[in-house]
C-alpha cells in the first residue's frame, strides 16, 4: 500500500482494509494475520486502523460482508445474462471460479472460519452466504426442470449440494497445488460431467449437452 492510504475517506479506508486482509490471506495463514500486519500492509498505525474498526472481529466481519456481496452480485449478473436456466448454472459456476481465482485469499479465510468449533458472528455470516448461494442454485435447477432441460428425477437439493461441492473440491485442490491454475484448467471438464448427469434426454437436454442455447 502507498502513503495515499493514510488519507482515504472512511468508506474507502474500509474497502482498502478488506483488500489488505485478502492480500495477506492469499500468502499467509488467516489465523495468524494480526491487526499489526494489516496496518503494515496499509502503511498505517494500529491506532489509525482502530479508528474505523473496534477490533479484529469487526475487520473479519467487514471482509465477509464484502465477499458475500461481491460473490452473489457476480454470479447473479452472470446468471441473468444466460439464455436459459442450465446455461445460467454454467455461467454461475464459471463466474464463481473466476472470482476465487481473482481473490485466492477468500477460500483460505472461509475455511479458516468454518473450522472453528464454536459459532462467531463471522462464521454465521459464512453459513448464511452458503445458504443463500445454495438457494440460488436450487431455483435455477427447478427452473431447468420446469423448462424440460433437466431430467425430471433430478432432486434439486441434492444437485445443489453437488454443485457447491464441485467448487469446494476444486478450491481445495488448488490450495494443495499452491495456485489457482489447476482449478481453472479442471473446471470446464468438471462442469461438463455435472451437465451430463442432470440434463434431460429430450431435445432441450440434447441442446444443453451440445452447448446450444434453448
């Protein structure tokens, strides 16, 4: 961060703090990120940082609020531009992968929060994000069934679990590999398998499987 960070308005300072935390989380264990490290990343004193956040938990909540807002905004935008529900699912999947690749610190922070044995405000925010995300997937799956693009026996709740699990699995493998390149390379093939498993066998399903719009 440059010296201009010192002179940002309050709202921009909060956004800069979120960015600093995500940059640190991409390189370090989130559990070991201190407010002193965040302040150094921003070229600030801890006192200046605490004028905007009362404690570290408040910083973590700000980060999770930003992640939830930005992720849902991006996947919703991608889904709205798609020509049909199954194309929307694929667009949503691709947008999510792109978001994680652009911000590799996010999955590290999410997994760090979820592994805590006790609830916290930040962990509750993560849980709520996952629930809201799954609901969007379920709605698209139901729309796909109504449009005849999905096999009628597809159970939307289970398919949504699989959808989210595919992304989580790709993220975990990218963390093990040390970078997002593997996730980007594997994502198209993974989603293609998912498509073949849920698509209807009629004309609408065949169009989807061959990549044509309905």
